[in-house]
C-alpha cells in the first residue's frame, strides 16, 4: 500500500513536471521558487510565474504539512480527541494575459490522520472569460476520458460536485464551466488505496496537456479593449469566489497558512463596475447566460 | 423618545445631504439612484457615483429593512424564539482616482427588535494609500472632537474598537489608519435614546466635512505611475478585508442582501502582485510600517 511519503514524493515530482510544461508553453517567463516552513510541522514549495508571453500570473504550489489537527477541523469532523494529521497536495491557478485563454484551477490532495483515516481529494475547473462551446466540450471530454479509465461513475458524480462547489451563491452563477471536484475519497469494497491514488495521478497528469492545449490554441486570437475589460470583470468574480466561498482559501487564512501562497490565486488585476449589464445579444451576455449548474457540455 | 420612523427619515435626509456635498466637491459626476425592495420587508435607496473628477467609484447607500430575524442572527444572539427586527442605516465607501486622496468608509445604523431591545452602531475609518501624519492627525482630531461633545470615553474606546475591527488578520495589518467603530450602543443609566441618537447624528454629519476636506486639499497633488500602482495594491487589501473579514458584507451576502449594493464597496480596479516588497526607505515602506494597531495619531 502506498505510503504518505511516497504520495508526497509523487506530488513534488508532479509540481516539477507541470512547471516545466508551463514554462515551455509560455516561452518567456520562468517560475520563481519560495520554500517555506511551518512551525508546527512541514512546509511547502511555492512556485509563481508572472508576466510571461501567455501567462500573466500563475502559481503551482506544493505543500506537505503535519502536526496536531486544528480545533476547528476537529470540531467540523465531530472529533473530541486530539488527532495528528498529515496533508500534502498540489494547487494551481493560472491567469492568462489574453481574455481568449481561460483561467484554470487544479488541485490534488491527500489527507491522513493518526487515527488511521485517510482520503484523497481534488479537481480541475475551467473559467473561460468567453465561453466557446467547442472548447468547453473538449475540456469536459478530457476529464470524462480521465475519469472513465478508473470508474464510470466518477465523471457524472464529480462534474455535479464541481457545479455545486464552484458556485457564487451571492451572484447565483457558476465560476465558469466547472469541471470535476471530489473530496473524502476513501477505500471501500471496490476501491483500494492504490486505485484511488492512480485516479488522483491521472487527474494531476491531465492538467498540463489540457492547459497547454488552450495556451497554444488560443494565445494568438486577437482581442479588443472591450474583451480585456470583460476579462477584468470576470476576474473580479473569481476574487469573490475565492475570498467568500472557497473552503481551502478560508481554511488557510483562518489557520494562519502562508498568506502569499494561499492568495496566489488572486488575479494580477481585477475590476468592479456597479451593476454591470451585458449588451443584449452580445458575446458577454451569451457567456453570462451559460454560468449555471447542470449544463451537459458533452451533449 | 425618538421612533424608528423618525430615525429612518433622518437617515434618508443624511443620505441626501452627503450626496449633495460629494457631488459639489467632485464637480463632475452625479449619483445614480437605484431603488430596491426586499420581499420580506423594506428596501433601500442605493446611490452610486462613478468616473468623477475626484471620485472614481463610490456608494452612499440608505436602507430600511424589517421582518422576521434570520435564523443565523437569532442563533448568534442566543435567541430561541422568533423575533421581528427593524434595521436602518447609511453606508458609504469612496474610492478616489488619485492615490493622494484617501479611501473612506462611514456607516451609521439603528437596529430594533420586537422584544423591545434596540441599539445604534456605526463608525468612520480612513484608508490613505500613503499615510501623511498631518492628515492622519487632522482626521483623528475631527473624530475626537465629535466624540468629546457627547462623552469623553467615546473616542479612546471607539478608536481602539476600530483598530481591532478594521484589521486584516491574515496580513497582520490594519486596513488603514482606523478611526472609530462602535456597535450595540444601548441606553443605560447615563445615556438616553435621544442622547445616543444625537451622537450617531454627529458622526453621520461629520462625514461630508471630513471627506470633502481631503478631496479639496489633496486632489491636485501630482502623482506618478509608481504611486498609482501602489494604490491598486492597497485596494487589493481593501477587497481582502471586505470579502474575508467585514461582518456587514458577510452577513449581507449570506442572507441574500442586494449583492450590487453590498459590493459597491469594491474598488473600480485592484491589483495583486505575488509577495510585494516595498523598497527599503521608500514612502511605500513607511506606510506599510504604520498599518498597525494602537498608534496614537493625536500624540
């Protein structure tokens, strides 16, 4: 059975692979690395890329932390005794320069407790500034293909989970076109730890091919000032989701995580216009109309 | 004894006065008004000003809402029976064009419950992009003067409350130079309802003279690209405070308030740079060094 040390080592290697792929696809910017240590145990390797040819700001973060489980987390799990935890994962958010290239987020993680419980979580979701049906279909097809190699129930289940999770309730709109999201994936009669880990590896390794595809395909599409402005507005909503709703961000900030690593997800620049209304019949209106749950992009 | 209807009417008039003063001081932009109704009772008059001579984006919001108290609020007050509430207030956030003019926030509010309890709350705090000691002293002196007319204990108490409230814990820095903040101000042996209301009026009416003073005084101070960039970074922190920590914002978003009115506090444009570090000895470094609790600006 795979150990936490092996999972940690795998995630470090995944971070390396992804950074190399993104640097190659960008062709200009390179990642800056910051190592950080957590007093209570563990630390991380934050890698941030800024001002590239394609990427305006992005982070590929690895961390492996351990120690006594925080009271808030114990309470949320209904645990009364003190428990030690070990958590490791890779988290990514990329904000491209062009409004024609989508924002992407990916996370894979493993969590283990001293009482013997362990689980995997993760997901990938895409936030195009302008939704292109063909791109949305291709994206969801890649995720379905990755899921189907492991369990045919995964894609429909985790796609719905993403719709529900990446949702700005206060705007009544999804963050983007969703993707997949999963948490608390534990062993059971049908799934061994190795099988779960193989699925998480599949998702982690699908990130670079998916995003570099969009980088290559869309980076040279011309865009106007109007489209750049809409990108800034959509980034404002991205900020709202991450600061108001995202559980990982909230938990990190509340438990004194490394703020600069947690908030690498913030866009380089964002805009808010009071009561923005898209022009009737415009591409902006079309995109806003597609920010809802339950769309079957593979139809 | 002053009634809720009279307080509501006063706040509406205060909104009118403040909007008139700001329009006059700006000299270009005027407020747009949106009336909104709340299904469960009451509504508001949202007024937003954008793209002025001095003001880039600002809101002066009036609301008066009533109905059954939300479960979350009942629970937070330790109430088990259903209670009706009435709440009215004026809320303001102004983001100026120039980094030499400070961001300001003001709020005055009154809350009453069907079980007979009622209280006032409010505050004013200033977020200069660059802290100028003389301006900070003047600002705090105005607040102290206003407080001292009513109770000598108010300024020290409410100044400390503002330091604690307008604090970005995840950054370990105050939002700006603070000001005053107060909540749950109820009648007692020494304070009648009319006296409390007179104090709240004093604070509400001190807003326009204070902010138009800074508008006039600082609007023509020249600034550079570097200073504009720093303004965008400081606005990023303003976003973080409002979305992560501000109780009013969180409560509004959680209880299905009017999102566009609540998020009028968002700046027109904001920026995030990974691990920003001010140049040693720079004005930026000086300002960042002053973003801490407990500074006596009147010293």
